[in-house]
C-alpha cells in the first residue's frame, strides 16, 4: 500500500470516528434534553393533578369533562382510577393508547417511566390513582430527524475533508516523489541530479529531508568524482612510470645484447659500461622517487616534531654548494625559526628545489633562498637567475612526470622532483607554487 493511500485511509478512519462520536453524542444529548423537558412537564402536571385529586374523592359522580377542567391540562393523556372502579381516560391533542396505561405502569414508582410508547408519571391520593402521560413519538421523531441531519452533514463533511486531504497529501508528498525520481536518476548514472528544494525547506520535515538528500547526493558525486580522478591519476601514473622506465631498461638490454654477441669492440667496453651505469642510476633514481611518492600517497607525513627550518635551509644550501662549488648560493632569513613537521621530509623538499636549480639553469647561475616568517606561517622562496616559467608551464610544474621545455631544461630528469615537493608540503598543511623563476612553499606556523 502506498504512503498516500495509507494517509488517506488513516484520515478517513479518524474523521469518520470523530464525526460518529460527535453525532452520537449530539443525538443522545438532544434526546436526554427533550426527555428531561418532558419529565419536567409531566412532573408539573402530576403535582397539579395531585393537588386537585381531592375533588374526585369528595364527589365520585364527577365526569371526565369536569376532571379535565379540574386538572386543567389539555396536552396530556390522563387516566384516573377511583378505588377498584374502572379507569377514566381523558385525552387532549393525542390519540388514546389501545389499552389503559395504568394496567402496565408501575403504580408505586413516582418517577417518570416509559409505558407503551408514552412517558408517564403516576401519583396517588387516598384511593384515587392519577396517571399523566405524553406520547414519545414526537420526541423520537425529533431525535430521528436530528440523527438524519447529523448523518448527512457528517457524510458531506467527510467527503469535503477527504477531498482536501487528498489535495494536501498530494501536495505535501510531491517532494517525496521528487526524491524518488532523483534517486532513480542517480541509479541510472545522472550524478548531477538534485531534488528541487521547496520554499522554506528548513522549516518542514520534508524540506529538511530534501536538504539532507541533496547534501548526500553532492557528497556522493564528489566522492565518485574523486575516485574517478584517483583512478585516472593512477592510470596516468602507471603509464608515465612505464614510459620512463622503458627507456633505461631498453638501453641496458641493448648494450648487454651487444656485449653478449661481441658486436662491441673490447676497446669500447669502458664507455658502454659507463652508459650502462648511467642508465641503471637513472632507473634507480626514478624507482626511488616512485617509491617515495607511493609512500606519501599511502600514508602521508604524520611525524610531527619541532624543526629549526632556518638551520635546515642553511644545511641544504651548504650541501648544494658542496655538490657545485662554482654556483653562488645565498640564504636570507632569521637565525632560528621553528616549525612543526617532519625534518627528513622537509630536508627532501629543500634538496629537490636546489637540485631543480642545478638541473634547469646554466652552471654558475646564482640563486637565493629566502625564509620569511609571517603571522599565518612561514614562506620559503628559492629564486634563480634563469629564464623562469610562464603561467601555463607553472600550472603544470608540480604534475608528476612533467618536464619543462628544452629552452628551460639543460639536463634530463624524471619530472618527479616538484611533485614530491608538492606532496610533502600539502601533507604538512601548506601550499606550493611558482612565480617566474621563483619556487615557493608555505608551512603553517
């Protein structure tokens, strides 16, 4: 059973029960009210008849017409019994019952009672018994008329309420239908599908459900998009790694085959061995970088300890000068600057940046390393006097296996140095970028 039908049936059942209870209560209350009025009238007539019943005792020859005048009632059925004699029956405005009511009435009960379709009161004075009664048919007709009117009105109210309930339920359930349609479209692959948000959505239950559903769909879409990007990144990474490793592997295989077949002269073997060593070193460096990136992807840097960044930068510059003494390198920054991070990873970042300067600028090109402490964190800049990168190249400089053009590059590389820099800096909660010939990164304070 659908929710709409369940709600309509529930509304119909509750409304019917409420209308039935109201109608029955109204009919019963009306009957009790009319019966109470009838009893009051009968009690008043009985008291009047009892006060004047002495005339019947004093003068037994009084006739019915005289009794009517004495009792002074014209709307009641009156029955009088004097001792064991017959019953005198007087009626005014109502038909006489088929048999005397005194024959079946409770003569010793002074309270109003129902007798053969009449409401009667019996009073006694010495040897005279007086019964005053009113027919119940007018009262019952009034009650039946009220019940009929209440029933018809209840049916009309029920029909109107069901129509309004149907319209209201249809309107209120419209967002649920939209949610169901959105879920169906989402299952069919429409990840950008959203549920229309009704006005004042935060103030109604269905509106809040709509907001929650839209938020969930947005998160699902973002998660699926992130998963797709991750899978695509992995495929690109594997393809690029395969491409990069294929060249040194092919070279090593080719030289080894030449040596095995004796094609290369013995006098040329030292040069071949040098080339084999260079290719194997290049492949080893590439594999090392790939493993380092794989570890960063699997478990980002989690070690956190106070690190003197100023001292770490000065040590990295000193190491670079030891590798290339002819290159002017200088450091500008405070004598001591402590940050929280992983010392080995930050040392790798500085080594990659300075190695990038050596690889992409002519020998002897000066470079400056600047360490600046700010309110929000620390900024480290490595600036060389080379040609730098334009905006388009800078946008891809931190991509894996990306290389600058031949005008920028003086030596080949795997294109993973700046990618490692970006991963380590992001793992520390910082940012990295390039502006012209300056490579910079920031770390939180």
